[in-house]
């Protein structure tokens, strides 16, 4: 029988909550904030869900099954693989509730690679000579991918020299 919108949501047991968290964590890493959101979203309106979720999140962290550090490493590595810049990555991680200090530490590990990454993406996109209009277009694209002004300009200058 279908549940109506007025029926109260049954509070899940600890095993049900843990099984749900395991299913999610089995697919990919989650930030603590993000996993908490998913749990609260699934059982929105259930009595005491906030306390149960907080307890579960703490247990998962204590067992090293949930880690913001590991999540940030995985997330940054994935986004670098997609040729995204530090500004876009940092914004996405903020949305996932990760501390700025942790994000800055991980992005610093890639600090010497951002211009190379932008240049590699640009070289895959460009074919032929680069005039002013093409430079404007690709500068905007690099900026929208999250690269800083200096990274985008350095990549553009490399591309100009190579063509």
C-alpha cells in the first residue's frame, strides 16, 4: 500500500542507516557533510534522524570509513583528470562542505601543474593559428573551467608560440 504524504516517516534503525551509508560509500568517497545530507534527505521528517545521522557519521569517521581528507584527494584527482582548474574545484568542494584549509592544502600539491593542465586542454582544443577572437573565446573557456587569469594567459601564450 502506498504511503500518503501525511503519514509520518518511520525512523530507521541503526543497522538500516549503516547499510545505507555502506551502499553509498561502496560506490565512491563522500564528504562528511555530503553523506549527512544524503541520510537526512532519505529519511526527511523522521523523528530523531539528525541525532542518529550525527552518531553514524562520527562512528564511520572513527572507523576510518569516512574521511574528508580522502574525499578531497579523490575529488581533486578526478577533476584534474577532467582538466578543471583550481577555482572550479575549490567552489565544488565548498558546496560539499569541505573546509577551505583542507582544500587549499590539496590544491597546493598541484600548484606547479595548473598552467600545464590548462595548456594541455587548450592544445587539444585548438587547431590552426590563433587570432584575437580565438584567444578571447578560449580565454573565456579556460576561465569557466576554473583557471586563474595568469594560468589562462600563460596557456594562451604557450599555444601562440606553438602555432
